[in-house]
C-alpha cells in the first residue's frame, strides 16, 4: 500500500503537470545559494522534479548539480558541493555575527578551497597585463575540478531535464543563455555564468569572453518568458536578494540594502512587462476566435492570430528574507552556520509555499501570466484574480 506521503506527492505532480512544465529558476548570490538547496529538497520531497532548471552564477552551479545527476543523487551532489566550499578554518566554524568581517577578510586573503584561489600578481599590481582569461584577483580552476567531479555533463546534456545558464558577453554587454536544447554545456559554461568581475576572470567560449550573468540580469526568469514556442508553465523563481526591505539608517545597513536592490535585478519591471505582453496575446487570441471562418477578411485575421496565444504561466516568486545578523558580507559567508541556516530556511519556506498552493486560485481568462509571491513561506502578493 502506498503511504499517504507518496499519494500526496503523486497527486501534486499530476496537479502541476496539468498546468504545464515545471521550471526552477535560480538567482545568483554567492553563499546565499545555500537557500536554493533547501528549495530543491522541498520540491523533490513533494515529488516535483523540474522539467527545466535555469540559473545564473551560483544558481548556474546549483542548476548543473541538479541536472547533471540522476534524480536520486541530486541532493547528495548539492550536499557534497556545499560541504566542499564550506569554510573550515577558524572563523568559518565559529558562530557570531561580529565575526562576519573576519570571515570576509579570511576568504579575500586565502580564497575557498575547491572554489577559487588568490592570484598574487593581480593583488600586487592591478595594472599588470595578465591576459583576458586570467584578469581576475582569483583563479577559478579549483571550481572547474569540483564541477568535473560532481557533475555528469553527458547526463546534463542528454538527460531528461533541460538546463540553461546565463552569462554576459564582455564586449557587447548582452545577456546570453546557454541552453542544452540548442548546444552542449560544459564546465566552461557554468564557470562563465559565475565569472563575477573583478574577482573572477572572464571565460572564453567559442571565441567570445563571458562574465557573470548577474551583472546584466541576476534573475534569469526571462529565459522562460521569451522561450519559443511558449508553453504552459509553473515557474518556481527563487530570489536570494529580497526586493522588499526596511529603510537603512546607517552606512552598514545602506551597504546591505544596496546589494539587495542591485542584485534583485529589476525583476518587478520584467514581470510587469511580461504580464502586459501575455495579456495582449490572450486578447488577440480571443478576438481572432470570434471571427467567422468564412468572413472575407478571415485570411488577414489568421495572420494576426500568430501574435496571440493561450498559454498561461504561473510564476511563484520565493523571496528569501534576511536572516538574523545578515549584513552586506552575507554573499561571502560560507561558514558552516551560514550555509546550514540558509539551507534550513529554504526548505521550510518552500514547504509552506507548496502547502499554500496558490496556483489553485481562480484566474481571469485574459491573464496569461499569473504572479504568486511568498516570503518565508507566507503569501505576500498575488495577481491571480485581478482583472
């Protein structure tokens, strides 16, 4: 006899499958990416393995670990990676927010084993010509070795889960998405997505240099919105940098809030534009459907019909709240305590979000884009029934 948990997971899978493909979108954010492990764990335990995973920067690394491993080994691969990059030195093991500056200094001076290591010549003389593919304060060759050990790139490219990573073209300032549907991804593509300057050097792919996609668009959800052909989708978009925050009243708080604002990546603007576009597509489709097939201008209407569609996207924005003691160094807090706290928070918040089931709310027929927003698992905003 199947357990109640098994039956619940099966029902949930069928419920979401009826709404379309399941997409997991992972934002960049350094050490904050530990929150994404908890999100994936909660989805997986609920029986929701993504059909498509998209990531930028640390989100691209987590995406590769998920898509590049069999379903039963994905959480183990995530756990292994984060265990390897966890700071095991003195300040990394100790607890206490007063140690944050010391942890940051320790990482800046010594790097993180299995992730990045200092390039002394870059620190000694920033004007020194190191070459376009070495011009960074740190080398990310340790990350290459880690990825090649933990990610099965044949599975990532040929497996059932579609994977996409975003990177920025250095010479044109354009966002580019590398997608397993169109080309084969390697460790280079994942590293390019996380090549945040000036810390990390650019990565050359097919003759072009790429930097961290987060400097152009840190929330790669537009890859879903602009996909062709459009599909019905349930999109879990994990936001590590919270767009909502209190007024800062000290320089310390200003530096923290500034990072949140910068890397939240104009997500609200993207969403507003996409909602308008999807609504217009639905309006065009409904108008075209009202024209009789034998009308003298039916051929002209058929040409216009191509601009419409009936697809619907449910976008669940999971906003990670600021945890106690976090400051502007939070994205380099690879301490054991920091990683475990964010992992736990991501898991608990996603379990609550799944329980809310906001996708079940009534939807205006004209809406092709339905936004549901939670913070710490609590409903913040929804556009499900707005006209």
